[in-house]
């Protein structure tokens, strides 16, 4: 943790990580890049037909996408035609600057280039990124302080017990338990009860076949929310080891697998019955990777902000412990279900590689979840 004159900076998520760009990946080019105000004149002058006006989530200009839904129109043969002048948000990926009560630089683990342990040091890159965005950070930081103060006032007015650091501390020694489906099931069930969830008294019984089926059904229903988008191009994308852009989407009672082409079309590959996805637990080195990922989530301010957002959405009528631990359990279940889906398709076990692939498929969506605080 470092401190400048205006705000604290947490780079701990970047420690021990390196970043390299993988030839032919293009995952970052599937997100429509917003243009900063100072970037608009250049693209308006040189590429007037490649910028579009957007109204959501606020009025801004962005670069056009192939057929409006594919990759960036400047991506050809999986290489950027304007790489030297690419927009700020393209340069920033896979780093996300979350501004809340402090500034925390988070790393998008859906980027395969952060898993290879080669390339540039992420702490160095993150430090440079914060310095380059100092002015914007200061502006947003002043506003975010008001948001958090209002949130805590609301908690006090509703007599809610909001003690986020204590919740994180209580979770920390139990992170390895997310390798156990019994623990995830017990935590999910307890988080939905009216009583306040206390990890120290949480009972974790062995699941029978019926309970396991209930957990699998819960995982499928959660997956329907994220993979059941009305527009298939809004569904999460899994960039596979061969750099294919895979889309798995719930359509009626089946999961349809597509590949997004470089031209912006969808090629249908196969259909999968949801019941064929057998929820698995991590094995071998997968346990260490899963525990490390859950530890990372337990430190992420954007995940805590997501719990705060849900607290506000629920009108402060639930316990903060129930919401926070519920978010952690839901995240673990989503990772394991997606890893199990990929296991069905590619034949992986949920060892180190299998869990890594589940995280790669999931983490971009985790970072997209609504949160109190702002990403810049």
C-alpha cells in the first residue's frame, strides 16, 4: 500500500504478476473502446466513419465494431491497425483502476497474458498507470468519498452492522474451504436465511445426492442469468487456448456453443444439455489456484463494492455478512460451474489448468458486476 498526497494506492493484486501480449488473442478488442474527450478529434479527422455516438451508460464517443457487434473495426488478422495511437482504454487493459475509499488497481484475469509469468512487471505498469491518471483519479476520488459516506449513513440510519474489514478477516482463514462443494452449499444456504450469518458457527454437513442436485440447479440458474442474454453478442466470451472466441449461451432448455469470427459473425458449434454439466470440485493443484483466487476476491474493493450495491438494492434490510459471504459463495460456484462446463467441452479435469480456465472465463464478468465506487 502506498500513499500520495491525496489518496492511498493498493497494488497488492499485481504483486508477482507479469504481463505479455499473446499473438492472435484479441480478447481486449472485443470490448468497444470509449474515446476520451481529447481522443475524439484525431479519430474524427482521420477515421470519421469509425466513430459512433453512444448514449449509455453516459453520452460518449466510441470506436465502431465489426457489424456493430463483433470485434473492433480496427482489428484485422488479429492485429490492431492503429496500435500506436490506440485509445486510452485499450492501452489500459487488462488493468482496472477502482476508486473507492482508496485507489486499487485490479487485474483482469481473463487476459491469458497475465498467466504466463513472462513479460513486463505488473506492479511497475500499475504504478505508471496510476501516475498517468492522477488528475482523473483525484476528481473521481472526491466524488466517491461522498458516495461512501452516504452509504455508511444509510447503514447507520437503518441500524445495519456494516464492518467490511472484519468480514474479510473472518473469511481469510477459510478461503481453502471453497474447494469443498459442501462448504459452498452451506454458505449459500445460510446467506439466504433471515438470521445473521456467522462463519464461526456455520455448520457444513455432507451433501447427499439430493443436496448436490440442488446445488447444481442453483449453479445452472445463476448461469442462466449471465449466459441467457437476449442478444447472443452480449453473452460472456471465453477466449480458448487456441484463441477462438467462444460464446456459450442458454437458449430455451439447452446451452448453445458458438464461435465469434473475425468478421463479426457467429458460427454455431454444438448444443449441450445443462444436465450434462456435472459440477466438480478442484483437484490437485487446482485447489491452490482456487484458494488463491478466492483470496484475491476477498481483497478486491470492487467485489466489496458489489456487496454494498446489493445492500443498497435490498433497502438495507439484510445483514451485511449474509450479503458479502453470499457474493463470495456465488462467485466460487460460478467459477466451478464454468470450469465444469469447459471440462465437458474440452475434457479437462479441475486441476490447475482446469481451474485456471474457469477463472479466465469468469473474471471479466466479475469485474463488470455493479459496484459502489468507480472504475476509470
